[in-house]
């Protein structure tokens, strides 16, 4: 699959998971639902690797990388985002969490020595401005309180965790295959989520309703296995600092789905915000294609030398 198609599928799948997560709320504690999600996803991915003959044997140092990815991307990231939702609106949570884009740019510069092009920085700025405009009617009504500050801190910590997980994944993917990084990363993520559930004393309940089971299967198969395999493929190809723009696109997809399925009213704020986000998206992807073309040309010149 080419990069634009991978990008589009990742955005559409992850943008739709916001609806699926709503059906996870209720009977089963959130931490337990996250554990179910990644335990099932890990088992399926490990089984797929075994059936297709992909190696599952790695060194202790490589397992430390897997554990780091699991803790950051498949545990702390989600637990903090879910915790924030208890104190702040989804709009404020989405706005703060979209800081992943800038954190990716900063962390890629610090840890991977990757300098972002001017067009990427401008596209990122337009994307953040677009998210702010998109959710401005909801944000304007926010009353700053201790609960809001606590929720904002949780959301920011989740964004930082996701960003560090992105950068660590990019480093891991320079030496390890995408499928196994996901399989082992989710395995460690499930283990850490299990420890959190045990530590907090959460009961391991299960809701057999079609809504819960259906949404769980969607989150496992599409939201975890398909989306993360595609996303980490994108990270390995264009870098975490560009792939991180998918986070800015998620609220746009979620908003469009809310318009279709939940009767959300189309406003000038919504249209203006989407226009800014899409403009930034085009700028970043266009710069990514230019970089890929230069890389291929350079590689071709080296091979012909």
C-alpha cells in the first residue's frame, strides 16, 4: 500500500473508534476494557506471526524496546486519555491530546536528531489552529476548575506518552519488523494494563451485550491490529513527526461521523476548523512525498554508481 492510502485508512479507522469506545462505557471498568482489547489483539497478532512463519524470538535488549513501546503506546497513553475524559469534555481532551503532533516534532528532534522542514511546521501549526477553531464553541463554555486542570494534566501526560511511544517505535523499526513490534508491544501493553487493573482492584467483569462485544471486536481488529500495523508502517516510512498528524485528523473524522449519526449541527466554526486542518494535512503529506522522492533518487544514484 502507498503512503496516502495507509494514512487515509489509519485516520478513518482511528477516527471512528471514538464512537466504538462509547459502547465500552458502563458495566466493565475502563481499565479492564483496555486490557481485554490489547490482550486479544496481542494473541491474534502473535498467532498470525507464528502461522506465517515470522520469528518471535528476539534478544533481551529488543524485548526492552518492545516493553517500552507497550508501556507508552498501549498502556499509559490510553489510561491517561480515558482518565482525562472523566474530568474534561471530549473537545478539550481532543485539543490537548492533539499536542502529540508538536511533541512528535520536538521529540524526534531531541532523540532522533530529525529536523522538521518549514512546510511541516507550518502544516502542524495550521492543524492545531484548526482543531482549536473546530471545538471553539465547546471550549468557550469550559469553566477552569481543579477538575479541569487535573483532566488537562492527564490528557497532556497521555499525549506525551503517545509521542515518546511514537519516537521509540520509529527507533525500533530501524531494526525490527512492524508486525512483531506490534505483536510484542501489545503483549507487554496488555501485561502492564493487567497489573494496573490488579493494583487498582478493578473487577474483571464482562458485558455480553451485542453493543459491547461488537465494539470490542471492532477496537481489537480494526482499531488495534489494522490501524497500528498501518500506522507504524507509516512511521517507518515518513517518520513520527509527520505521521503524528493523524492525531489531528481523528477529531475531524469523529466530528463528521457525529454529523451523520448523531445529528450534530454544521456550523461556520466546524467548516472553518476542518478547512484549516485539511490544509495543514495537505502541506505535511506533500512535503512527505517530496522527501520520499528525494530519498529514492539518492538511493538510485548510489546503486548506479
